[in-house]
C-alpha cells in the first residue's frame, strides 16, 4: 500500500517533508526493536509450545502489558524531550507538534504490531488481514483528506497515520480480548525475556544496515536529501516482490527436500532463473527511471532517478540470502549475527566516506556495496555447509553485461518517442542476449515445470 501511495505522497509532501516522515518511520522501527526487548519473539517461542489455553493467555497478557508499560514510558519521556528530539535526531527547526504526533503514532504502531503478531501466533489469518487492511486503508484515505484536500501536508499524513493505528489498536484489542487478561505473571515474563533479549543486538545490526544511510544523510546534508533518497529507495523496493515470491516457493523445497540429491541442482537452476528476471527488471527500471518519475511524481523528486540504478540491485541483494540456506540448515545461526554485524559496520563506514563527497548518490552506492558484501558472506559460508552448483561464470558475465546496459541506457536522452523506442530495444536486446548465452533456456523452464 505504501508503494501505491507514492504518487499521492509526492504531491502532498515536499522532499523535506518526505525526509521528515521517513525519519519518523526510522525512529519507529528503532523503538519497535529496542523498547520492548523483542518480547514478541519470546512470546512466539513459548506460546506455540504451550498447549493449555489458560497458560497461553498468561504468556500473552504478560507480554502485552510489559509492551504497554515500555511504550508508555517511551511516550512520556519522548513527549517531555520532544524539542530536543526535533533538534538532535531530526536536526530540524520546524514545529514540535510534528514530533509529538510522530511519537504518539509510534506508540500505537508498536502496540498494533504486537496485536498483529499475536494474531499470527494464533493462526487467525482472516483477522490479521482485516486489521492490516483496515490500517492501510485508513492511512490512505486519511492522507488524501487531511494532507491533500485540507492541505495539512506532513501534519495531515501524520494525523492519518496516528488515527489509523489508534482505530487499529481498538479493533485488535476487541478481537483479542479473550487472550489478553489483566494478569501479568513475572515468572513467565522473565522466561520470555531470557529468550528475546539476546535477539536485540542482531536486530540492531540489521537496523543499522538498513537505515544508517538516512541518518547520515540527515547528519551530513539535510532532510531534502533524505526525502529524495527515501523516495528512490521505496520506488526501487518494488522489486522486493520478486524475492518474496521466490522465498515462498523455495522455503518448502529447501527445508523438506534438502537431503534429496536433485534439490541442489533445482536450486541452482532457480537461482539462474531468479538472476535472469532480476537483471531484466534492474535494466528496465533503471533506464526508464526518468520516465517513471515523470508519471508518478512531481518535478522536485526527479533527481531521485540518479540513485535507482544503485538501489534496485541493493534491494535484490538484501533478499537473496534465500539462496544461501546452508547456514540455517547446519544450525550455525551465530554466523548470521556476525554477517549482519560486519555488514552494519561496513555500511556505516562507506556512508561516512561517500556521503560528504557524493551526496545522496554516495549513500546509494554505499548501500549497494554493503548489501553485496552481506550476500557474498552468506554465499561463501553457506556453500561450506550445503554446496549448490551455481554457475558463477555465467552469472558474472550476465551481471556485468546488464550493468553496462543500465549505465548506457540511463544516458539515452532524446525526445520522448525516440527515448522509449531505444530503451525498449535495449531491454529486448539484453533479453535475447541472456537467452543466447543460456543463462536460462525455454527447455529448462519447461522441464522444471513438468518436474
């Protein structure tokens, strides 16, 4: 839903407002990771093992009221220091009301996240879908009403987000009222926290890898660059649908059939198929990035086309760990922490080096290199535990060729009709090229479908 709201947001919000909104979301994600000490994960661990309903509800109530106390404490402290948060975290001199609305939104967002998670643990997929859809629709409608028609801009978007999560919270509480009692068991709470607290550092590593670029852009440059970068990242994130689709298809194959001799060969082919689709998507979005921005956004966001070339592969690399299952299969999960930890350090260092020299383009390049490092680390370690015969020579040739096409295609700049023709021809040429070097073939696809 957030992706489909981009044309609306970019007509409601200036790039500076968009940067401010994105930092509110960044702060919200940081709070969700830390303030309640990942109690959701502890609840998931012990709730599923407990078969007695009354004991399950004790776990739920203990985790819920602990989360409520933590978020309430955060909200009180945050509201008291809202002016300091505005000048230090956001590095802005605007209205403190925006920060206060953002903090209240973060409060209800965290509690709604808890309720959504609990619906998942209870396998209540229908209610989960209703709650998620309700919140998304209310944000969309509210943003149009408050932000566009009433011309409240960023203030209107934050009001709609706050009200949507407030109503989502009320709905979630009403459907989970039988699971959430007014009883907190401190023994059960300690049990869950012993499991969840060690997960916080790993979560923070992923958080730093994901969001350090926005925070450093705001530190070295301004909210305007944060807005441009965040918009470009969200546009590029559309390709994550590919990794999600492959992940859902691969998970049962890997964990149910990894001992079969044919599984590694199937995974090698699926990876080549994934690479072919991803490379053509990267090429298409990169060379048509200017035209896409002309359609979906306003002129102040057009400079974001410079970074989509780097952010699309970055988004893809972030999800490609699914093709490195060896670490999980060998139950060597401590490697995952160290990979993400080192990735966070590298990403921070690269952003620190590149942003002052190259601006928000430097942040995009740093993010690409950071995600590439994490993916390579996953692959190298995974192959030690579960070898998959990937054809790296063929994949390398394909990737380098498409990279050249992306850079050359982006430079095509004639009148609109000729641009579309030349760029479409470029995509067709490279699609035929990938088939000619047999990155994938029609026969392979047919055999795989038949099997």
